[in-house]
C-alpha cells in the first residue's frame, strides 16, 4: 500500500513521462509543482517504487519510467479525466460496414494511434429463408438477414426432396424461428426433429448452420485504421523490433477479434496495459476499448491501440464518444 507521498510522486512521474517521453529523474520530480521534497527524499521514495515494480530505470538513463504495473495503478487510482472539447463529427447513418469503417478512421484521426472496430455481431438467425430445388439432392438456400443482406448457398441433401417439401420446410422455419437467437433455434430444432421427416430435419439443421455462418460472418471481423501512425511514435520508431511486433498484431486480425470479444463482456471503457490481455501480449502496447449498441443491445466493440505511454484520459474520452456516435448511427440507419 502506497502512502500519499509515494502516490503523488508516482502520479507526477507517470504524467511527466507521458507528456515528454523522457525518463524522469529525482531532481526533475523534486522541482515539480506540489512536491516539496528534497532530491534525496525523492530518490528514496523512487527506490521504494522501483522495488515494488512500479517504475524501472532504463539502462541508458539515470531517470525512471513507469512499468505496465505502474501504469495500471495510475489508471485505476490516480487518473483524473479533464473533459475537453473534442471535435468529433457525427457519423452518418449508413450501411453498417460503412459506419464501422468511418468509425475506425475517426478513432485513428482523433487519437493519432490505431483505431480498431469489431463489425457488428447480429443475434438473429434470419428474417426470411427459402429453399429451391436445383436437381437431385441439390438445394439452393436463400437467407435474408435482419439487415436485408441476401446470402445463397447450395446444400447437398441425403435424398432427393420435392419442391413441395422444400416449401413446407421454409414455411415451418419462417413461421416458428424468425428473429430467434441461433442457439435457441438449434435447441428447438433438436426437440422438433422427431416430428419432422428425417430428410427435412437434416435440411433445416444444415440451413440453420449456414444462416449462422452467413449472418455472423464478416470479411475480417475487425476494421483497422491508422497503423502507420505508430511510425511517428518515438517509442516504436527507435526500435524496429518493437515496431515489427506491433504490426504483426494487426496482420493477425483473429487476435484482435478475440480481444474485442473479451472486451464485449465488460461495461464502460476498459483498458488493457502492456501484456494484460494475453492476446496482445506486448509490454509496449495498450488498448482502450468500449462497447457500442444497436437499439440498446450490445453488438460490438471498438477501441484505440497505442503505446503504453499514451494520454489515457484523452483516449478514454475519444473511445467513449466514438462508441456513442457508432451506436447512434447504427440505431438510426
């Protein structure tokens, strides 16, 4: 447990390092506003903070910089949000993918780091489904999603099915299952299998599987904007190894989808510092994320990825405002 003096020194050190990007020495801290301590006293407190793993001394400097643990303590207990006027233009109500792309660009432009937005996850299976017989055992499935997107797929049945039977199957699904969550449809179908002819039941189950994949699929699952912004961040530009590791994260979009999926379970703005997420396991990167909604239901997550030395108070505001803008644009499409 830190006393008030240690908390003040840590807070001042983190804020100074975020602002300047240079290791902070005891003499600099002793001269900071609000700190009435001698350099010797400051050195003793800094030694205690270093022993606790909150700050560290780079081998090239006598000053100290925060560790991921130090940033975490700062964000959780010392961060003050000074609300500032952010020029965040509203996002026009357009097709969902266009809104998502614009939101990623907005996050990147406002933060000067990397903006990431997970494409909306839709909870309904379909708005309408239709089966068309193509030939023996070949059936075309036409799925209309809640957003009006149309997906087609050919399904191979175990036996030849007449068009009249296909009409019966589509009518059954459209009558009983439109708008239900995927898992609920699967469970209900399992219960109804005994009531249905085996070939029709198998066809319906294949169609539900296809509709799940079609409606919830996105090209990449996540839209990324502003990766090149990291080239101008001194923390990365001076170390090409760190920069390459960072860019590798953005290439492996599945990792980001898992991270944003994990963030989807939390309310409000969430912050991952250093390797805390285990999905972006780099000491040099932090993630600030928040959920966005459509008509009051959480459907996705967005955020900013940048160096651990980021102005967290500003990033929290940027992410929070953008999440509200996306929610508004998608809810009023």
